[in-house]
């Protein structure tokens, strides 16, 4: 799903850059972790325990890193990136330092106002990814932010009305939200937004509370089948590839054993400028010393950054990118 900044004729340009990056063994996606600080209290992540003193160690300039990698897509993440008061400057300088790069941000949305969103959009951000795992109070509880769900559902339509052309929900498939997946999709569709799914893992901090149980596998199969049917009937809302969604049950059953390409097609740079192959791996080297990773045998997660990297470039994926969600 392209941002409204782009037109269909941009698609072959992005495809050409993608092919060139893969040929040169360069990352397609660069995740810039602009902070490890966070004011949520998510049980599956310990970033919120990062001491406030870490702020002094955060890089002030990311443009050189972006220029070094010059990927097809750059995602500003954290922690919670909106805690950075200079985020607009970071986005603008990264935009100027790269060519034909699509800029996105992942946020819990708790501090995202229409005014801040418009400021980031004007700085050059192409897409807002807002975490949303439930449509009720369970999301507030899971993130430790009272009133968060209502705030997100109020803010997104106003962002769209303000001219912000690409908003999507990031929804993690868990053992207690299988009944929420299609309702979240319908909600996004009404707002003219999209949804990107991933599947829960305990790799980040060992919290197995939300892992899908063996007795839920049939229910998961049915939920994935419903998502695929919706996606094929109404493109532009669910932004995952068909391949990624179809492979989720295989991973849950422990049948997905292909080498993980994370670190080959995607890399992460932390707030100190250190590179890691995956958000759940320790940092390796300074960004100035980075060399291409090799795929490894690891099945601890099936994040979209791993699963989508394995997705073949089919014509359906081109249609996915070109489709634009419209309010239903």
C-alpha cells in the first residue's frame, strides 16, 4: 500500500531499486531505533525499563546512516519514537539523505496528536504504523496506557481528514485476540486505513503469556483463511502478502525451518549507531563497520520483517502495493 505521495508509476521504480539492492546484497529495509525509551508498559517488551539517562547516549544525527544504506524503506522505531522532540528534524534529514526511500514510523499512538502527525508528515514521513491488538480495554491493559484504544480510534480518522495519506494498524496475532482480527480490519476499512499483521513470539523477553496454544491451531487456520478471503476480495486494507499470512500457521506448528534472512534484507540500527540483524539480537558493530549478514538457522519468531523477506515477488504483491484503501 503506497502512501498518497506516490502514484502507480512509482511502483516500477521501487521494484527496480528492490532488484538492485538484492543483487548487491544490500538491505531493503532499514529500521532506525531512534530511542529505546518508552512510556508504555507492554508485557512482551522490556524497552520501557530503559533508564532515562540513556537519552544522553542517543544519536542526534541519522542521515549519515541512512545515506550509507540507502534502502528502499526506512522505519523509525524504538522504544517509542515520538518521545524524541527532534523527530521531525531526524525525518527531514533522512529524507534528504536518501533517494527513492519510503519512510514509515511505528508508534503506540499514545502521544500522537493530529498536529504532531501533520508535522511529521510535512517533514517527509510517508506512513504511520499504529499498534492496535484489540478494539476494547484489553489493548489499554496490554500497553499500560489508560484510554489508549479510544484515543487511537478517535485520532486516526482525524489524521486522514487532515490529509495524511497512509495510516495502518500494526496488529499482533495472539492467543486471546483471534476474535478481534476481522473486526480490526473492518474498523480500518471504515477509516480508510490499512492493517499489517504479525504473530506473537516470546523471543523478546521470554513472556509466553500470549503464545498460541496447540488447541487453538484450528481456530488460527480459520482466522487466517478469513483474512486471506477478505484480502482477495478487497485489496488495499490488509497489507501483508498472501505468502506471509499463509505461513503463520506453519510457524505456529513448528514446521517452518527455512533459514531466517533477517539481517540480509533487513537490518536494525540502535540509538547508539550499533547494527544488529534482528530486534531480538544483541548489537554487533558500529554502522560504519557493517558488512552483509548471512542467513541463519533461527525459528524463534515469525515477525513480518522475517516472513515478508521470504515472500516471493508475485503479481499479487504488486497489486497489494498499488492498491489504496478507501473508506467502506
